[in-house]
C-alpha cells in the first residue's frame, strides 16, 4: 500500500518537475516567427449582437491592417500576427475557460478582451493572475477606478457610469439654463447592471441640476412590447426622454415613440443609437436623436478609419466603442514595439504609462483609465456627432428641440 | 379609457405570442417532437423576410407565399430523414421526447451556425407597416395588428382543419394514441410528418411577421422557444385553441401589469400566471386529463 503510494507520488513529482521545466524554458524570442494573439468573443448567445458590431470587426480589421504592413515591429524585424479565436457563447464560465486555454495550451503571446461589462469583469482576475495585459474597452462600470488599482494589467476605456450620466446631466442642465428645455424628465432603464448603474448615477446628477423625474421605471431584459412603458412616460409630459436601453429596446422605443407621435424636445436612447443600423432604419427620423457615445466625426483619422472599416468588413462601425476598440489595439501594438520584446508585464506597464498616436487622437491613460471619453452624441445630418462632455475639444452644439418625427 | 388602452395593446402583444406558439403546438402536441430548434427556425424565417425585403424590395406579406412552402418542405425533409427513425425507435412517448430533444438541440446549433456565417452576430431590423392606427383612443402599430389578425385566422383555420376534416381527425387520433391509430389504418408516419411540416410552415409565418416589428439577431432563437413553450404548455399541449387563448391571455396580463403595477414585473407576471395555471390545471387551460 505504502510503496504504491510512494511510487505514485514519485511519478507525480517527476511529472510536475517536467511540466515546470517546460514552463520555465519557453521557446526563445529569436525562434519566434509570429506573434500569437488570442481572444474569446461572443459569437453566439445574447452578447453576440454587441460583439458582432463593436468588437470582432475591429479585431479583424486591426489584424488585417497590421499584417498588411508587415506585422508588429520587434527589435529589427517585423512579425506578423497569428490569431487563435474561440467563442465564449456569452457565458462567463466559457470566457474564463477559454482564457485559461489560450494561455496554458495555445500559449498565445497576448489576449484581447471579450465584449461587454459582465464578461470583462469575469475574465479580469484570470488575466491578472496569468499576467496578460487586459484592454477592457467595452466595459462601463463605476468600479473601473477601483479595479484598475487592483489589477495593474488592466485598463478601462469607456468611462464610468457616473461619468456618462453626469456628462448627460451637465448638458441637459446647460440647455435648461438657456431656456431650451423645461425641468421634467421621463427615464426608463433596463434592469441589469448597465441600466441600474447608469440610472442610479443619473438620478443623483439630475437632482443636482434641479430636474424632476416625472417617470422613472425599469423593465426586464427581453421585453417584447415597450408601448405600455412609453405611454406612461408620455403621460408625465416630459421635455426630455431618457432611456438606458439595449439595441433591440433602443430600436423598439424609437419606433413606438414615432407611432405615438411622442415628440419630446430631447429624445435620448441607449446602446444601439450609435449603430449604423439605427441610421439605416430610421433614416431622416434619426436626425436629432441623442444617444450614448458619439465621436468627433470631422477628424480626418476617423474619416479614414470609417472608410477602411467599411471596405474591410462591408459595414460602418458604431459611433461609440468601435473606434476606441481599434485605438486600444493601436496602443497595444505601439506598446509592444516600444518595449521591443514579448514581455507582457512591461507591455502592460507601457500601456498605462505611455503616450500613443491613435485614430481617436493622442491617448494617454490616467490611473489605467481613458479620461477623454464621449458620453452623449446626436444624429445630425446622417452623422453621430459628440456633444458631451461639453468641455472636450470637438464637442458640437446640440440641436434642441429635436425635429418632429416625420 | 385605460381599460381599452390595456386590453387592445395586450391582445396585440398576445396575438404575437400566440402566433409564435402555433407551430410548436403542432410539432410538439401532434408530431411529438419537442423541437428545441424552434426559435432558430423562427429567426431564420425572419432573416429570410429581411433578405427578400432589403434585397428585392419584396413585402414581407408577399414573402410569406415563398417562406411557408419552403419551410414546410425543409421541415418535412427534417422529419423524414432525421426524426422519423427516432419516432420509430422510441419505445414510449417519454423516450421519443428525450430523443427528439437531443436531436433538435443539435439542429439548433446547425441553424444558428448557418445564420451566423450568413449574417454575423449583429442586429437586424427594418420597418414595414409601422403605421399608427388609433382605435377607441388607443394607438396601435399596423404591423402588430397584422400579426394578431394572422394569429387569429391561422389559429381558427388550423382548429377547423383539425376538428372538421378527415385528415384532421386522423392527426388528432395520432396525438391521442399512435398505436391505436395504426390499428384503424392511419398512416402514422406520413401524417406525423405532415403535421411536423405544417408546424414548420406556421413557424415561418410567425418569423416573417415578427420580423416586421422586432429587432433580431442570429442568437435570439432561445427567447422565442421559451415563450412558445410557455404558451403551448399553458394552453394544453397540442391544443390549437388553447395556444391561441393562452397567448392572448399572456399578452393582456403582461400589459396590465406594466401599466397598472410596474413594467419591471412583466416577466414575473408571466411566470406567476404560468405556474398558477399549472397548479389549478396541470394539463393546461384546454388540456385533457392525462390518460
């Protein structure tokens, strides 16, 4: 009995030692022909819609751009990117498992982030433990500053819920001061972390600016008829309608508002407003609609990016997180080139400390967070221009009241 | 006026629920296939309507003329070459159900995968008949009214076909007891295949009509499968009238809860109603007692 045990133990120890030895001596950098980059993204499940428009096309576009230019410069030679891709099926467990697999089995050099707040928070601890830089672009959470402190490898790029709501409230406060809108707001929000955080921050910010909430309700995900909600919102006779909604609801709310001839001075809807789908569906009626996100559409770099995105993927990018996703990848590339070797810790530190030239302009993170983030945009003549924060250079003036639905 | 404003939109929402459940009633209740790929088939029909509308400018209502026969053909093939042998192999209803669940679970991923390759993961939406119509002071969208109309017409037509025709009677006999049906000379396999194919045609009607007013993507099928399942079980498995009534009831209750109590509780109301019905009538509203 004892001897069997000892033999097993010896064998296990030997195996462990062997594994450890293999781990200690990875293939040397000069033998490297390619840079292997992996990611797990939601190709199926409820997050596929968001990932399919914001994240995946930009990963593909970036890889294509980098490889077309010969690859990422490492020392005196350029290495092309090789991609390892998994589907996380919109599940946190799958996402974490895929990250482990990418790191331990596929031994990729870098890992790109999944789509969405939930999945980014889910894979955060694993990426931190494995020591991979984590560019958590499509995550909006008030915990971002705290997480960036805890995870030295992680960076956050879309601002916090409070930032987004406060920028919106500031803009509304300014418009109220100019006498363009009255003080009543109707607000609806989706009952998940995104909606709860944004609406909570908005409630406080609206109060600070002297607004009253005539209607303030949440609705569950997957609600197939939003008309009852909208009717009660209309009944509160607001000048401003705010919805912290997801794409299907954003579309449905806009459509129902048109049917009900609900024409508040400000009509603001959530995720999906900045999608090309929105403009495509509502055409002239999108004019004047405000939503989350926005970009400085007059910038030549973004115009060029828009054209390349369209040429490569056949679709326009969304006007919120798409360009930031692409910019984050440019930052990753420049950080790798500056470090000059595949040293993940050094690259993560460089991402946080360095200054980078990207399509959204000069990027310099502060405490792991991108500070200059657009929070409110508005469709004006077929383009989704950024309005707020109003202090940020490139902010456009808001068109208020919104033109009546046609 | 609030009452009208709850009942009318509620019926319209319920019409959609009934519409998306009618096909499952035939497939599950009659052909005995617990079709887990149901929602995916519905979304596939929605994509079909979208493609015909945006590509060729073909109205979704005209697309029905194309979508329904195609869907029936595909479903018939699916039954004939995949499901029929399961039905023959399964010893009893329980075994058949489990087998059909496993197979259609696989079919789900095949359809979803094909849609992902063709359309990607992003959302699709188009506008058709998005015109307001005011009835008794309540504003409704014409496209949703059309869906309600179709649900009522198709529901009643299928009900009449099942109860008033010879084939319908044979199909109902199969639903009750396939072995006894065989003894009186009914071709069980052929008629089950027909019922399954017909159910598939109804799924296509649902998908095409729903695409006029709901935003959809390739990943959304499960939402429809769940809703259809709730409606079918609540109405009494295999009972077309039951599905129609259960769907309408669900719509009215959801709308009433959203207007009178809180929109956040609609989902809770759905499942409370579902559980309530099952506690009082375990076989559903129109279901027969289990034999």
